[in-house]
C-alpha cells in the first residue's frame, strides 16, 4: 500500500489558490454596487387596477402619454402591473391585494370601485384615483387636504348627470326616463342623488333600475322600453352594449362618458377624460419624485364636452336642434 503525504508543496499550492479566490471575490464585490444601491436604482412599478368594463384601453393610452410627457417611459424607467377584473367587480379586492403583495410603488385606480378596493387593501401605498364624489365616498377627507394615501382626480360625473338630462329634454319630448345604475358600484349612490335633483328641477319622472351584469341590462331594457322616453346609463355599466340595446329598443340614450357616443349612444356630456387621465400621470410623477398623497389636493376637470351621434339620431328619427348642434364639441355623422 502506498500512502501519499501532503507536503509543503501541496500546502503552498492550496494557499495560492485560496489567495487567488479571495482576490477574485474582492474584485467582484468592488465591481458590483451595494444591495441598497440596486434597490434604489430599480425602475418603480405602477400598479393599475381596472374594472374592465368599459375597456380601459383609452384610459391606458392617455395615461401612458401623460407619463411620457413627465419623462417616464414604460420598460425604460417605469414598469406596469395591470390588473383587470374583466367586468366582475367582485374580484377587485383580491386584485388590489395582489398589487399590494407585489409591492408596487403606486396604485392607479380607474373608476370609483377600483379606488375603494385599493383603499381597503392598503393605507401605505400611494393611490392615484379617477373617481366620482371622492369626499362623499369617503376616499379623501377633503379636496384641499385629502389626507391619507389617496389623491388624484374627481371627474364630477354625478354633478354633470343632470346636464345630460337637460340636453336630452331639449332634443326629445321627455316626460319620464329610466336611470340604469350599476348595482356593484358604490358610486351609484351620489349619481342617483344628483340625477334625482336634476329630474325634479326639470319636472321629469324617473324610473330607477339597478343592474347587475350583462343579462340584467337586457331585461332592464325589456322592462322599460314601453314606459319611458329615454335612458340615462351609469358609465361603469357595459355602455357599448347599452348603446346597442338602446338603439334596438329605439330609445334615445345618454351617459356622462364620451365613449358612449362613439359606441352608438345618442348623447354624452362629460369631462374631457383625456385631460383627466393625463393629469393623473402628473400626480404619479410627483409621487415618484417624493411627494406625499396627503399633500396633493384633489383636482377636478376644467373642460367639459358635448358629444352627439347623428347616425344614431337619424336611425331613431330624431332631428337635433341647430342650437344643440352648435354647442357640440364632437359630432359623429
């Protein structure tokens, strides 16, 4: 049996190897930034929460444009985490919780139900909203001093709902109308209150329908088509389908969202949503640069638009008065 003994030569070789390894690790460590630096240099993530109905594509396009104007480009110095409930608002709490688990830097809520879900999910992550009646909904303490972790834009949708009624009355003989409200959207309450005030002032009878899902939208039109002269539809309902059903039932219809008219609705009087959504990007940029939501006053739109669909008017046999046509910011022929 031959035994090999480790002599001095072996020990020297091992020492040299260990020295080389230590030197390599030292140089490697010197070449890499510290972990805190890596954390600081990562691109911030913006979590977007959407109901999914209506399609958030227009919102996302305007929002991304606004971010680019602020110097933020997706995939370059910011990342997006988009969660859509695909029309099922009951999924919003779990989707909001998922954004919190993923530790996004800001949550952007498109429409009131998303902001409510996000606020319930976190009191720490900043939330930038597109919501109606944020004070009445308990999302912020006040417009000037929102407090907490929520700020952003109020689209004044409830406040301008009566204007849609007023314009409808100038276009068609309007004695009674149906108000279709989203049964799963907490914003239905202020929208109902403002619309009721407007109807009372205009001397119009109101028939309220609470809609939960696409199937109920069908049955709601069937129920009122012979009883009312027009329909007013809450924007968080499937407005594209609502516009189609209104035309099928030969009912003039309005909704305080511009997209409704593009989808075939007769009329909409609403905020300029492109400006609202771009302004939300300004809020996000300020927060990413260190501002606190509690210190950023909630803003309201400064421009409102009247949109008309003449193709729909012709299909319904309605002649739009020249005085109304002259007020329109957008006419679809």
